[in-house]
């Protein structure tokens, strides 16, 4: 009998710890969850603000790793940025307020291609992670960006200028009740990026609390990177 997918559900995947080495000499801890069958795409997850509790296990990314390999053939790559700790361990170094994390993002992208053999890699940032994506995920091998709750905290207009010229696709999910950047403000902030797909999400909040919010976030990710897997089943 099929069972309802619950917050604690962990579906089948090949899961293994990873260690990422940065150009400035740090070791970052992480985990990759790879589909048992064909890998359709890979997502590299950049987590929320560590000083506010963000880490690789922040719930949307943890649930993505627990579900998407089996439901959508998506490989989920997660790691802790410098100085960040989770159940997997603590990455070396100290929090760099979104500046020295440049080395972390670049090293994680290189690891995804060079060690994991990713061929269809998308970068998914959430909150603090969206700033890291906009500033540092510029490797030409990356297919595009998906932004959850972008606060535009440490990004600069010049970062948007880069993406506007670059032209790669960007999807941004903007919660109706976001604490930092609501849909109307987001439309103004990102107006200079013609290819961005801004998606206002009714009733959602910055932290995507609750299964309906998580299901919507995961659905929008899959819609971008593996649309043939939709609709995502709610039972397994």
C-alpha cells in the first residue's frame, strides 16, 4: 500500500558524505544523495544564514535530499559553508558574512563537476544562499539559478548586471509574507534581469514552514531542472 510522504520520510537514494577542499585551504563537510536509477539533473544547495541557524540540513534542503533522488531523478548536493555545523559535522574556518564564502561556492561547483561528474548542474540558493549564488555561482558550466526567498542582503546591483548580461535562466520564489523582500519589492529589485522568472507564492513565509510550502518549493525546483517528473507524488 502506498504511504503518505511525511516530513520524516526518507526515500531511496545512494547517500554518502563528501569533503570539499577550498582554494584557501579549508575542508567543508557535505553529503550527496544520488538517484539509484538514472540521474536527470543535479542541484547544488546553498543554505540559509549560519548565524541564524542555517546549515546544509535546513529543512527544505534536507527534504529535497530525502525525496528528489527517488521522485525526480535529481541528485542533491549539500554542504556546510565555512564555520557552519550540522549533524554531518562542522566545516573548517569562520563565517565570512558572504564574502570569503566565495571560495566555498567555487570549490563546491568544481567538486560537483570534477568529482561527482555532474552534467546538468543547477545552483539552488535559499535566503543567505541566494546572495552567494548571485555573487559567486558564475561558473559557465552551471545551467542557471533557483532562488528561494532572496533577501538581497549582500548582493549588489552589479551582480544583477552580470546575470542580465549573462542571460542564463533564473527562477526566484518570493513568499507573500517574506520578512525581507516581498513580491512587489522583488519585482523592482530584479527588474534589470530580463530573463528572471519571479514567482510570488501566496501564504508562504521566508522559511517555507509546513508541508504545503515545502511541496510547492520542491515542485518549482523540479519544474526547472526535471519537468518530466511532475507532478511530484504525495505518496510513495
